[in-house]
C-alpha cells in the first residue's frame, strides 16, 4: 500500500522505543499519525520532540487491554485526523522469571497486553477498513513468537499468540484489500525491560533484573523504517535480524525431525 497524506496510522506503545520510531517513519512517508500509549505524557512528549503539528499527529491515552478505550480511541483519532488506514500493534511488556516461581497475576497481565491487546486493536479497526476495502495492519511479535526463551514463558506465550492470530487473519483477509505484516524483531536497543519492570511493580513483586540484554541491539529507527517499507510492499513477514532466518528454519526442522509420528 502506498503511504501518503490521505493515510491515518494508529501506533500503540508510541511513547518510546520502537513505537516512536515507527511513528517517525510513517510521518516521514507523509501519513498522519496517532501516538497511542498507556502513558499519555510520554506519547505527547515524543510527538512534540518530532515537531509535528496537531493537524498531522495527535497523542492519546490508550490501555490496549481495555476494549471500551479502544472504541473511544478510534473515534477520537478518526474525528481528529480522518479514517484509519494503518494500525500498528506495537505496545508490549515482558519480564524474566522461571515459570515455577512466577506470579499468576503478572503472567496473565503480560498475556493481556501482548496478545489480547493486539486482538482488541484488530477487532476495533477492521470493520472500518473492510468497509472501505483499504488498510494495513502490522502486528509486532518477536523471535520469541517462534521459539522458547529461558525465563520468559509469559512473553513467549503472548508472542506465539500474536503469530497464530496473525496467520489466521491472513487467511481471513485474503482478497479483502487489507494488507497484513507480522514483524519479528531480534534485539532492539530500547528500555523494554526497565519500562516493563516499572509497570509490573504496581502489580506484583518486581522480578530480579540482570544486565540489560537489549543494550547491544539494533536501533529502533532501523526497525521503524523497515516497517514503513514493509507496509508499502505488503510484506507478510519481517525478520529484522537476518541471522534468525537460518536459525529458526533449522530449529523448526530439528523439532520435526525428532518427533515421533503416528497414534
Ligand atoms: N526491544 C526489543 O528487543 C524487542 C524485540 C522483539 C520484539 N519487541 C517488541 O516491540 C514492541 C515495542 O517494545 P520496545 O522494545 O519499544 O519497548 P518499550 O518499553 O520502549 O515500548 C513499549 C511501549 O508500550 C507501552 N505500553 C505498555 N503497556 C501498554 C498498554 N497496556 N497499553 C498501551 N501501551 C502500553 C509502554 O508505555 C511503552 O511506551 C513490544 O511489543 C516488544 O515486545 C521488542
């Protein structure tokens, strides 16, 4: 889908990291952008730093786990900027804790943000997009959507759910004119773990934080630009880290090579 001034994009988790980089890349391509985040002040400050006027960008408070808030967000966004043609389900949280010691409330919360949030987002914008026969949805999963990660069972479960949901949507949306891109980033240098930990501390005992494994990741700006390209090319799957292509293909082949078949 060509991106231009007639497009309105809503990006969740736009208050920093990959989300704000996606907003910037879409603005650079001419789209109008809704910066949505559970932290309105963070989203508004990113919008102001980018120096765009409120005729091209607005910041709104949105907790992606709240269905009614989604309804209000889409209404507000469309009243301010026009019909929504791009949705990027980017907001996400995660924590590290062995499953045997994990807090059920925290585990459920990660699933709600990472999996139920994208479902609510798609459910909220798709009727309008289908009626207009135009739109593109980007779901941000992770390499953790294709493999296990030590001490991250909730995050992996949530990201596997996003992969499964997106692959089902792909079948449903074929021939509708609505594009769909699944993004599986490897390490990106953001404050993901610190941000999640401060949100988690309000809900459960904060898990031990070791050294930040994302410090050596690629820049969020690279991911943002890559996602804008993927919308334009209607690319089904983006792996931001090429080395994961072979690693995941090998892991899947190994998994099936060793499986016992038959009832
Ligand atoms: N950083 C990485 O290495 C990496 C790798 C793979 C996938 N991802 C995914 O990329 C996405 C963005 O992560 P990031 O690295 O930019 O982290 P980040 O912490 O910088 O950004 C996440 C944003 O989501 C917002 N958020 C959290 N809960 C929310 C909620 N309930 N409703 C609305 N907004 C909420 C936070 O306020 C924050 O601004 C996430 O889905 C993450 O899982 C990140």
